[in-house]
């Protein structure tokens, strides 16, 4: 019998054993994975929710595919909230009580999350919502709520940056009337006001509003000036709003629409042509997600998976909510694993079952605190960027600014909390391009609208103008009896007309006279605040107290309050008029310098010049005579010292300038009319109790009271003629001594009475004249720019010439009131030069004197006192210098009557014979000094001369009798 081979049987048995072994190992491995129940509460009827669910499932698949060693596995328990707050709360209660979920993903809306968060806090079950964005949820302050998306308040700064970039100053938010819509409004308004953007109106749309109600609200918006609207609502309501806005013409040129990120994501994630056609030119805000390789790979895989599960939805696109759901699911899976695989049960509440409710019997998760801590510490790189929670909130991301064109959105800029509005993001060490790219606005406008317009169905602007009696050159209201029409004219009116014509758009308006029988300009400005007028045009001053409730444009006139006083001829032709050309300090300085120069000349000349010798009184008289005679250049004394000559030459120049200036000033005082103001100082006027005037109804009254004027000393006037009449009476006769008013009024007054009054400093600063508009009016910036345009051109000069006359028709009062008095301030430089020259000459002379007389100055007695040494110094100082050539010549002349020539200096009478006799005293060479030889001495003893002074040259013997 043939044996059956055993090899095939053995192989089959071995294969069977290995298969059983691997199956047991797999079962053993599967038994080590701990299922963790996680609830999902979403509105399953929404298309975006299906996208989010597919992302949640893919997140679990991707997460555990690379983490086979994790012990926990999330098991999803999905519930439908049925688009209802109660339904969401019931679903969450069922998941916590019956399924005992460890966490809940969802719910979809902020209103639903408000109730679910309370349940999670009570049961210590973390609630992670990736679509509830209302800022109100933060105020709940629940530690078990994690917002796996950003708050709506994070985008308000990006919206306000758009207003700054385009220069819009007003906005109207249009939002849905529920917690989602109202949650962003306080943050949005605060952010807009921080950049000086006004919100004059808020448009609230009910979630159940009909088309007629939406159209009615839109028509109301059309009657307002604001043309910038911020829309914050759900997609289904936003679709209807934009459709009706386009229907009534509000998607045309001049309008600006801005969508918050909710609408932008709903409309542009999966664009529908019928929807995008109604929002052409709209700006949108949406979270910025950086493009990475991981994101692109996931987008491809998700598209493939979603089409497999939903083959009919071929146009579906991955939205930001799907990415947040993906990252939130991964974060939860990480946290569950980190929290540990124990204590997944619930601690039941100890309540009576007969009287308890579902909420009363709600247990508490034993693993809740651990999972809470793990979620708070979770951090990783997700598809949306860096993913980590701070106080239960994701960090504020960057936002993308898109402009709807065609069938999608075009990026025109980005906003980040650190860089602001930029065209594109750059690395931190690079410089980003600030600003925003060109956007196309509704109506295919490429130029940004100004953001406001005068509604076409509104009446003309009502411009209030003051009706008054005086100063009609500024504003005048006249009535034509024949036609019963009112005509408004004046400088202010012409300026406003020119300014409106300079605007880049048409501005219809009409003037309405406002009578002010007893009112003030404050009352007129307050009418704008009461909305009785749209603006006020006239001579209205810009003052602080009015700016609290109205807005001013830039001033169109000079600013300041000045004082007008009469002028009179102050030139009194009295006996002392010759003293007026110089001030007292110049008189004193000149007199002192005459004395000083005379003293310096005496010091330099008295030892070598016989003209400056003699008795003390003779020397003093000669010195001061010489100095003062230089005023008319009549000095006869000759100067010998070069130092003295240098000093006198400089002094001659000073005297020449001083005398010529004195002559010119005195001539002006005697011949020209000297018009001087009767009052020069406000404080003197207050101390003397003088009466002053001010224009009726002007704010100048408060300024005068603030300066210290007594109220009884204030008098009102209505016109320049009345002011002139008060001046004519005088302060003591029912008139005034000065008038205070704004510079434009004063200049008009002076143009009529320029020869009688003048404007005196100081000028108190004010704002000038400006046009009045309501607080926050968008017209103010445009009107102000137009004022600059007009004032910088020739138009303003033409208007001024037309109403006030040409400049030069009346001389400037500041030039007619001039002073011819000369002060030390004008000559101190000359005095300084002369003084320095004289002082330097003295120093040189003293140094030379001390050096030359050093032997005689040295005392013979070393024990001599200082007083003795001083007397010795002055004794030598006042003596004639016998060593000088001039002194030798003088000495020879004095003794012998012969004048010898100085060495090197030719003389016309080198040898002369003095033949004067007493009977001929008229001779010019007659010397009556007691030292002179008597006339009887006819012959000069030459030997005696030689013996007396061997150093002198031999004299000729001349016999007087031979002559």
C-alpha cells in the first residue's frame, strides 16, 4: 500500500496555527484600546455642517493612523440640534446623562452654546465649539468652554483699519437681532470711535423679517447721509438683504458695503452665482489661513472623500469651519490621551428620584478636571496655524481683506494685530508693504467713495444766517418789498458761496435769516444742535464752549481780539522840546562819555602838552572844554600824544553819528505831526476806571470781565458809526476810551476812520470766523479743505477788495503811530567801541609811565607806607615830563621866549624873538605867565642856557636892540 505524503498536511496545519495566533494578537491589541465617548451637537440640516462632520471623521482617521500606540479612541455620538436652542440643550443633556460623553463638539450657533455651556459647567464636561463666535460667550466665564474659533470681536480692528485706509468717517452697522448679531456691536463701535468714525444709526434686522420689512429699512438708510454699511448676520438673511439692496439701487456707485467674516465665509467658501451677482464690489473680512503643503494635501483628500460620500455635491468647497473642526477634533484626541485612561465614569447626584428632574440628576464627570487641564495645555501645528488656547480662547489670527469681483473674492490686503493693514505678509525681519491694493466698489467704481452723500430725496441744506443792524459788510439781510423776497449778501456769504463751488460735488442749500433781537451767537449756534438748521454761515467766532455741541470748519478770517483807541497829536511845542529826541538814559550816557573822554585826553596829554597844564582848575576846565567842544568840532587845543589822537578820532565818529541823529529826530518832532494813542495799556485803562465798548452779542464781553473790567464800565455798540459816536463823547461824558472786538471788525472800523483811531497790542488769541455744522458732520472736512483752496487763491482777495476796499486806500495805523525818540539801545555799540578804545589807551599809557618812571617811583625808604607811596606816585604823575621832546621845547619857550622846533617836526617859527612889550598886549605871542622873562631882558644869555641844560642845542644869541 502506498503511503500518503505528510508535507502538504504539515504546511496546512502550520498556516492554520499562525493565522489563529495573529488573530488572537489582533484581538489582544484591540482589547487594549479604550473607547471614549465624545458628543457632537450640530444643525445637521445645514450644508456646512456636513462639511464639518466629514472633517471631524477625517481628523480621527488621520490622528490614530499614525498613533497606534495610543490607548484611547474617540467614539462619536452625533446629535441634531434641529436649529433650535432647546433642541441643542436637549441633545447635550441626553449625551451627558445617558451616553456619559467626556466632551462635546459643538453646538453650531452662539445662542445654542449659551445653554450648552451651562450644562457642561455643571457636569464638568468640556464644550468645544468651532462655530460659536459671539463675544457674549466670553462673559459667561465658564472654565469648561473652549472656543475653537476666534471671537467676532477679533475682526473689529481690521474693519476700523479699512476706514482709516479709505478715509471714511461714518458707518452704519446692519446686524441680525439676536445674540450673534448684537454681540459684536459694542466692540465694533468702540473700535470705530477710536479712529474718529461716527456711528449715527444702527440698523437691526429681525431673523424673521419679511422682504417688505427689509426694503423699508433699506429705504430709511437711503434717506441718510451715510453710505458705508457693515453687515453682520447669518447667510440666509444676508442673501435676502443684498438682493433687495440691489433691487432698489443701493449696490450702485457711491455705496460701500463691508461684510464680517461670517457672511464672507458663507458667500465665498462655495460661491453661488446668483448670490455673488448681488454683492459685486463688496468688501469682506475673513480669517487668513496660510497656504501650506499639508493644507493642500488635505484639501485634495477631503474633496475626494466628500465626493465619495456625497456624489451630488460636486461644487462643495472646504470652508474655514471645516478646518477648525478638523483641528478641534485633533486637539480633543490629544487631550483625552494626555488626561489618562481611567475615571471615565460619572458621579451620580444624590437626589430623590420621585421629585427630581433631568437637570437635578445630572452627574459629574470624574475625568472632567483632568481633561480640562489637558486641553488648556494642548499645543500643536494645525491646518489653520499655531493651535493653542489662552483662557479657553484661540489667539486672534490675521484677517484677509477680499473684494468680490466676478464669481469670487479677490484678496486686496491683509491685517495682523502687529503689522496692521498690509498688502502682503512678510517675515518678521522684513518690511511689509503697508496699505491696500486697488479695490472695485459697487457700480464698478475704482475710486473709493467718500462714504457719504446728500440724499437726493432730501430737502436743501437749511443754512441759518444772523440778522443784525451793524457791520453789514459781513452779513446783510435785506427784503425787497416789491417781490417780497429776502436777499442775503455780505463778505461771509460770498466766501461760503465760493467754498461750496470749490467742492468736488454739488451741495444744494438755502439761506434762512435768523433774527437776533435779544439773542447772541451762542443761541444761533445752538439752533444747529437742535437740528433747526443744518449749518450757520456768518460772522460766527470759533470759541471753545460752542465746540462742545457743534463742529466748526477751519477759520476763513484772521483770528484775535484787539483794542482800538483814539489817536491824537502828542507833539507839544514847548520850551523843552529839544530834550525829547533822546531818552533819559541816552542823555545820561552821552554826558558821562563826554566827561570820560575829557578825562582820558587829560591823562594822556597833561605831562607833555602845555595846553593841558596849569592849575588844577585850569586843567579840569581845559579837559572838559576840549571834550564838550567836540560836539560842534570847535576844539582849539592841539594833541601831542598819538594815543590821545586815536581816542579822539574814534570819539569824533561817535559824536558825528549822535549829533546827526539828534538833528534829524528834533527836526521830525518840530515839523511832522506826531500821532500817539491816548491809551497804550489795558491795565492802565482798568486802573483808571475807563469805559470800554464791545459789539452787542459778542463773546468779547466775557473776555473783558475776565481781564478785570467792572461790568458797569462796559458799553455795547451795534455798528461802526455807533462806536465812533461813543469815542467822540469821551470816557467821562457817556462815551468810551477804548473798544475791544475781533480783528476783522476792527479792521473794518479802521478802514472807515483810519485817521482817528489805531489798533493797540496785545492781541488776545481766538479762533477767527468759521462756519457751523452739526457735531460729526461729514461736510466739515470737505468744507475745510475747500476753505483752504479758496483762501490760497485769488478769489479770497477779490472778495475782500469787494467788501472792504483795496489795501492802501487807508494808511496802516501802525505806521502812522511811530516814535522819533532815540534810545541808548540804538547807540550802545558806538559807546562800547569808544569806551574800549579809551580804556585801552589808558592801560598802555599807565604801563609806559610806570616803566619810564620806575626809578623815581621806587621809594628811597623801604619802610614807607602805602599812603606815602601813593602820594609819591601822584606827585610824579602830575609833573611835566621833562624827558619828552615837546616838554623841552615848551620849557625853552617859557624861559627865553624862543620856540624851538620839535625834532622831526618842521615849524614855521623855529627861531623867534619875543618882542612883546606891556604896551602891546594884543600881540599873539604875548605871554602873561609869571614865569616869563621880563620884556627888559633884550639879550639872551646863551652861556647861561648852555650851563643849565647841556642836552639842549646851542641857542643863538640875538640882540633885541638890533631888531
